[in-house]
C-alpha cells in the first residue's frame, strides 16, 4: 500500500465507477428509516441483524419509560407507554439516530474483538488524556467518562434522555404532549423539568464534537479507525464532511465501501489509511476502482454530485 495519490483534479473513467457506487450506496441508505419503521411495526427482522433491531427497540422503550416517569413525577398519569411507543418512531430523525448508536456499539465491539481496541479509551483518546496541555487533557477525561457511560448504557440497551441531541429531545417532548394531549399541563411541567437539567455540550456527542474540533488539522489522526476508535472516527469524519454522524456510521457497513472511501479521501485521509480502514471493517473487501487516482478536491466534488443526484431522485 502507498500513501501517495495524484492530486491532479482531472476526471477520468474511474469517476464513473465511483459515481455509480455512490449512487447505489445512497439508495440503500435512503431506505433505512422506512425499513426500520416497518420492522418495528411488523416485527420482521430479516433485513437487519437481530442484535441491532433488539437494541433499537430497547432504547425506544427506555426513552418511553423515562418520559412516563417524568410525567408522573410532574403530577401526570401513568400507563402511557403504549401511546409513547406509537409516537416516538414518528419523531423526525429519532429512528436514524438510535439505529446509528446501535451500529456504533456493534462496530465498537467488533473492533475490540478483532484488534483489541478498548471500547472506552482508544489509543488516540489515551494520548489526548496524557497531553501536557491541561485543557486537552481535561477534555479527554470528560470524554472518557462519557464514553464509559455510553458503553454501560449500550450493554443495558438504554439511552438517557439527557444524551439526545437537542433537536431530538425537543421531538420526544413533543411526542409526549401528543401522547397525553388531555393532560397538557403535566406534560408541560415534565418537559420543563427535563429541559432544565439538559446541557447538549455535556452529552457524549457534544464532547466528541468539541474535542475533535479543538484538534484542528490534527483531527485527521482520528480517521485511522484502529487509532481513533469508532466514536472519534465517526465524529471526525462527520466534521470533515456534511456533519451528519449517522451517515458516517451507515457508510461503515458492508456495501458502502465507495461512500466511506470517498468521504475519507475528501476528509484528507491518505490511501494507506483508507485501505487499512477498509480491511478492518471488511476483511474480504476490494478497493473501489479509481481510488488511487482520486484527489481530495475531486472526492469532495463527487460527494456534492452524489448529494445533488439524491436530491433530484427524492
């Protein structure tokens, strides 16, 4: 393997192969949420792994239980789990988020099994904690604690409401109001109490985003999966691209090698790092055609073109 690639921006026939593979991958990704909704309703697990779907269901149930508890604590009535389980899958972005978390944990476990990478503290995080810069070390320690909580929650198949991104917390609180529209005052009190104790910056994803952003150009180190670990890898690649962490985690699945490779190249990863990542995730993989001649600039252009094409098809 070599780390050198041509930086020539010219297009050649290999572009056509990469564009086709991106389009195919995007079509699969676009079907994920509708399929998840179908599986949750019908119980057919044929298209998704049992572990991932069971974990997604359990996290939904845990969120519903937390919402019911908050409602009761605010003077409302209980017995609303079934209604919440009907409403929560309709919250925009929630299923995709929970699915991504389940995939992240699954891949974290695989990385631990295959390479011995600790699920909580990756080599890169360990190095950041040991940094002589007090602020960097402190950020690393906070992330270490958050990652430990994430691992514990995933083993229990749970997800605290306080760990949701702000827009999703708002969505589930709206779902609570819909589920108990006849008890709006209690729902409002419950929502207010939950918001008062919420700080998005202190969530695991918030801490990851801040730590990766603070690394600046050094964040490219996180794009080596075995060095950065799944959590930092996903956040760093999202920051380098469109900012959608769920999309990065989906791109790490089988059949998405072209998407992952082009995204990594656009993020500044060298060919050797990309090939190493592909071999870790997909040991039997074949490097996508045209990757060796793909420049950083052209990789970014391909992603934009793929996004535009997807928008036209939607």
